[in-house]
């Protein structure tokens, strides 16, 4: 029998944290693979907050729900400005 005077330790491995851009890429690909227009679907999700705009394929829906919608808008705007050399 184990000694009840000692404390057992249990550690859980944390999942690697995805960046917002990684989540957007995964969601974009999942929507494309399922035949949806990814831009329309992501805009629908951002505007409404309704997760059913995002497919559950490749866990895309649960991934996008882990990111705040304003963070999604910030990432898209950041990429747009960077790609248009406004900085």
C-alpha cells in the first residue's frame, strides 16, 4: 500500500498554443476542402459570432472558437496592411 503521507504529483502536457494566423490558415483550408467559400464563411462567423458558419472538418470550428473575434479581425487587418506596404 502507498504511503498516504506523501503527495503524488501529476502533470499534464499542454497542447502547443496556436497563433491566430495558424488558426485562420487551418480554418481556411478546412472550409476550402469542404467546398465552402472560406472568405464568406469566416466573415459570417466574425460578424455574427455563430460558429455554424465554420465547418467542424479538421476541428476548425472548435479551433476558431478559442480565438476572440476581435483578434481575428486584428490579424486579418495586420496582414492586409503588411501586404500593401502601408507601414
